[in-house]
C-alpha cells in the first residue's frame, strides 16, 4: 500500500515538474489548478465528500490498491450534495451553508463590470438551480446505460460534466467554476475510477420548450492509461485510440421533462453517432446542481425566455435546398416574364394577314449522287423507289443532272411520272428543300408573277406517309399548325377562321371533330388523312405546294378518294386570287387524275425523258421520235409508264435536250434576262456536282430565314395543350403506370413489412431501398418507347418549322415526367415506405421521396438521350437495360464498393443508382436507427451508420452530396438531350 502511494506521489511530482496537469487543469506556479471535484499535484485524484466551496481543501478519494487509481467506491456525500464526486447540489440550504462556511456572511457580488448591475442584486441569497439550464457554472452527473457498452464493460459507468457559461457570476470564481466562458469539462467514471476526461470550448447555450442544448467546438479527450477503458483490463477492448481521436463539434442535449430517476441527456459527437446512433452516447438519470445567487437568475430570466422562443436554426442542407428551390422558381419567373414580353412584341410588330401563292419554281441541272464510302454504298434514308440507276465513278447516280430541267408557273400543276426507282421522290424532296444524305448539284429558284426572283418562299411539302397525331381531330390538327406557323401578330380569331375555310376547301367539314386515329384505333379514312396532311400546309399560307404521291398515301387510296385529293389540288392551283404552283409525284394515275395536271415530267432511272405540257403532248412527242403511238382509248399515263420502263428509255433520254425546256419557258413568258443570270452567277448559287454534300440547294428552304413564326413561350403553350389533350384522351399509359405502382407498392411493402432493427433487418431495409431504385430504372424504359413513337411526327413538324426543338423537348419532359414518372414514383414509394416501417417522421419521408423523384427524372432523361441517339428502338432499349444492370452492380448492394478492384472501382462514380441508394440509406440511418441484436449471446445496440459503412461502404454524411450529384446528372443528361435533339434528330432523307 505504501509503495503504491509513493509511486502515485512520484508520478504526480513528475507531472508538475514537467508542467503537465490531468483533467485539463492549469499550471499555477509549482502546482496545478484543478477543475472542481479534482485535486492532487497533477489533478489526478477525484474528490470524495466535502463541497464545491472547499476547493483544494476537499478530501480526495483513496487510491485503489490494485489499480493505483483514485476510487470513489467507498465515498459518501454530505447532506444536500449528490452525484458522482459529490459535486451536484440538491438544496439551496446546502449552497448557502457551504458558502458561509468559507466566506462567512459576506455579500455575494459579481466581478466589476460583468453581470447584472448592483441595483439588480436585491436578492443575494444562494439557491440551488436543479434545471438543465445554466446561469453561471453548473454541474451535472449522469449514468451511461448503453447496451453495447455494458456488454463490454458491465459495471456502473457515470459521466460528470461541468458547464461554465459565465464564471464571473459564480459565487466563488475558479472554485465553484472553472475555465473560460462557454467551456465544458467532462469525466467518465467506471466502477468508481476515472477512465478518460474531455474538454471543449466556444460553447453556446440554447433553450426551448423541448430542453436545453449546449453546442461546443474543439472537443479534446484523453484516455487515462491503465484504466479499464484504456487497456488496463486484460481481454477487454482497448478504447484508447478511439477516445484520444474524439474531436470537432460536441452537443450536449437535455430534455426539460424528467422522471423520478432523473433527466435524459445525450453526449453527441460524430464518432459517437457512428457508434451509438444519431443521439450519440445516451445519458439517463441525470441530475443537475448549480449554486448561484437568486439575483443572477432573476436578472437573466428575460434573456433566457427570449432564447427559449428562438428555436433551432435551419441546417445548412435545408438552407441549400431552399436556395436551390428559390433559384429554380426565380429562373422560371424570369423566363415567363421574358416570354410574355416577347409575345406582346411579336403580336404588335407583325402582319395581321398572310397571303399565299403567286410563286413559281424553275430548276436547272439538278442532280443527286449517293457517294460510295469505304467500298460500301451508304444510302441513309434513301427511298426504296430510288434504286438501280447504274453507278458513276464518284457514287450511285439517283438523278442525272445533264438533262434535269423544268419550270412550274403559278397556277400550273406538274405531275412527275415514272416507274418505281425513277427518282420521283428524290426530285420532289430536292425541290421542297429537304435535307438529303448524298451530294446535290444544280440550281433551284423561285419567281413571282412578274418574273422577279424570290429568295425564301414558303413551301408546303406533303410526304407520302401521313404522320398525324392520332388523338386529335382534323380541326385541332389544323389549328395547331395555324397557331404555330402563322405569325404571332395574326389574331387567334383569324387563325380559327382560316382553319374553318381550309376544312371547307378540303371537304372535311363532316369529320372535322372526329379523331384522326391510327392503325390500332381507326378514325377518319385514308383519303381524309391525305387531305388533313395537305391542310396542314395550306393553313400556313404556302407559296408553292409540293407533294410526294398524294393520291397513294400510306393506307392506299381508292379512285374516289384520289379524285377528291386531285380536285382539291386543282382548286388550290387555279384559285383566281392566289394561283399556286403545284408539283406532285404521281404513281400510276388513272385517266381522269392524269388529265387534272397541266404539265408532265417523265423520269426513268434518274434521267428526264420529257418535261412539258401534259395531256396527249408527251405521246405526240414520243411518236415524233419513232416510238409506237399510244393506242386510242388507252390510258396515256399507263402508256407513258410502259414506255419509260422499257429498254428504249435510255435512247429517248439521250434524244431529249434542254431546248425543249427552254422553249417551254419562253412560251410561258418567264424567260430570264441576262441581268438576272449575271446576278445569280455572281451570287454563287450554281453549284458543281458534289459541292453540296448532305445539305440543301441554296434558294430552297422552309420557314422564314430559319426563324420560327411564333415565340418560344407560344410554342410551349401550344405544344403543352396538345400533350394535355393526348394524355386526357389516351389514358392507357398513365392508368397502367399508376396501377402497376399500386400493385408493386403493396407487393414490396408486404415483402418487407415492418422490417426489424437487427443486422439482418437492416440488410432488408437497404434491400427494400435497392428494389425501389431498380424498379424506377426499368420502369423508365417506357419513356424511351414513347419518344421513339412520336419521333416521326417531330421530324415532320420540325422540318416544317413548327417550333423550336427545345420547346418540343420541354413539353415532352413536362408531360412525360410528371404524370408517368413522378406520380407513379410517389405512389409506389409512399405505399412501400409506411408498410416497410421505415423512418416514421415527415422530414425523412420527404427526403426519401426527393431522392427517388430525382433519380426517376435522371433516368427518364437518360432514356430520352438513348431514344434521340438511336433510330432503332430495339438498340436503345437494349442499351438502357444493360445500363440498368451496370448501375445495380455498382450501387453497393451486391458488392462492397471498397472491395472492387481499383481498376474498376472508378465506374461507381458514373452510376446514378449508387448515389440514390447511398442517399436513401443515409437518410434512413440519419433518423437515429439503432441496431438491436444479439451476437454470440451478447446483446448489441449500435448505430446503424456503422453497420452501413461496414456492409455497403456508404458515408454517413453523404446525403446532400448525393442530392447535388443527382441534380448534376439531371443537368448533364438534359443538356446532352438538348444538344442531340438540335444537331442530330432532324429530317435527313
């Protein structure tokens, strides 16, 4: 015993000599000034009995013979004092008596210039404050009852904490208080022996109806070597490294409500949260005692009340989230205001009426060649009719430029005839200014009734296939075209009147309000569809009408329907107020249909055999060249097709010269002057073969100088209106998504119903979250299919300059993401969340929904990107499915992210599902989830964040980072989709 005592004294002397004090005491000459309740040369001994007012004169606990440490086991407290070390007052009498024992009956006064004024100190008697709130310097003593800690160290553990708010208001500064303002000193006592001690400063106290919180910085802890916690107990866990590395912010939270056993508190720090849960180290049975003058309490009660009503400040993540939402709303408001201003300017600054017609077209030496690249013939989007013309050195010739000339004046109708593969479609597409994938040459120009060249006419092009919105009616379809293709300045009433006029002109009044339909749901007939397609061009006020096989169509028209279409074209061309040039490729017309056209152009294998007046003139022309005459009563069109399909057609082509065409031009009174020719040649519009690859011939274009007729906001409004009508009338996809979401929500919720808090239960929780993410990844495939389905309609309307690709894309995103992605995601997530028993509070539920909604939007945009990149929907779907599998591999559920080889580990940063699952897991763990389990008979209560890191490698503070990353994915995919739509998803034939 004596030897042990001498060893302790020697150690204490050596500590003072080297200017070192335990329990963060301060060196005062040759001794250490110790915190209340500690003494000895190096503050290594715990007080045993006495009062706080006794200071260094307090008796100290005896040293245990087997541990050489001060032990409180045999200590007892005086009346009115309690807690571990007898530092907590329990009555006001005890405080007053202890003060009088040291100072006699001297009045209590604060330090000069600090604390309440002397006039406020009317009641100088001491009182014992037993509430969690501190006024000067208060002691607290708590029991540490953590199952995991008790499994390792089964004896009693206590934590004593001295909280100093304002030491100058303490009855005896540096005796009943210690340290600067806003500091804490804490010690953990296990089985009567101090194990480690901590300190923190820069503390602030906040009070509310819920309790009192102390928030401190610069936490430091020191483990006392040789104690049970710090390697002194054989076979026990050594916590030295863990305790000595505790640092950073510290929170001490105490509830206002208390029971007979005391108040509940928590000692909360980042490492402790990872070990013991969101509340850190839980403390129970806490008692508080602070000897303080009643006048101090009275003087500071008003400020304490103000603090109680202040509540907690918003966290940084909440502030960042509100800032992002505010920025998005502000941006939308700015765009909306700018759009409204642009709308008003456009409505006031343009024409109120639009005239059409009065424009003719002529072309010279128009040729088209598909180049041969790498030994292979690349004919992207080449019509199947343009085949087998023979090859030249630089590619496959579709149109021969040597004898390709023609002219159509306003009021004339030109029929382009020829067998399949003659080049009819290619010629009308070039005249209409369509983008082609091959090389074009020659010159196309437009002129008015006086023969003046018109640079940018409005060309109406009607394709072979009728690409129309199936859920709209003809009236709605034409009004859609009128609202977007007529100038903003034209009143809506005028546009509606124009639509009614065109419907009457086309003979569609009886079916004007019948849905157009599709192959699956029939609506109007094929001939009526043809006329609706034509009406979309007429309602825009086109100057020239170009049609590709208007009497055939994608459904095949009978002779009566074809005659109705031809009659409409005749009326358009011969309108006395606005005569219009009509050019149409016609496939095997009957006699009546053929005679409707005033002029005819015959093609065979890309060569022009005839260009001139129609009717019987071609037959007479061929007869003059030695061809057998057309039999009397025989269909001239059929006879011409037979002639152009025969082997003698090449000879006829060589006999045909440009003089015939020039004569025709003179006869129609549109011969060009030398001045016009010189002006055109100086402008460089005549191109050599192959000098214009993959574009259009100058002078041919659609729209008005590349500008749209309406503003962006108008485009979005009209597109949104059409999308809304489509969604209302075809509810199949929406109802299917919501129904499946309900069914899967119940299924998944039942599968993970009321998941437990064991280790296996936690794995099931993460499995539930993973299942939801995988479900969203695969369900977003429908977005890809939807875009592939509407792509042909977009290509047609974009080529006709209906709207900006950005406006179309925005409307698609809004009316696809909200009804088909966000709503089903919320439905399935809500059902699953509450059935599975995830975190039961609103904050974590809405954070959970936010992550899944962001992931759903990201995957929708990704599938939009694939649909835009690949014309083949099967390829896009395959890549989307493979990408979903890749994401699941790197999500962290099937394989621990830290165990992946470094050469492949970087791929995890490209997987949105990884961030989604991590954020969902962190959100669930952040609710204070504790793992309650038994391992080899030992009960374990540990924070789920530690298990999350061990099993999946997720960071405990990654939620807001993951939110920002998901926003970055959304922005990145969105920008890529816009780029691809602008520069790749365009009509190219």
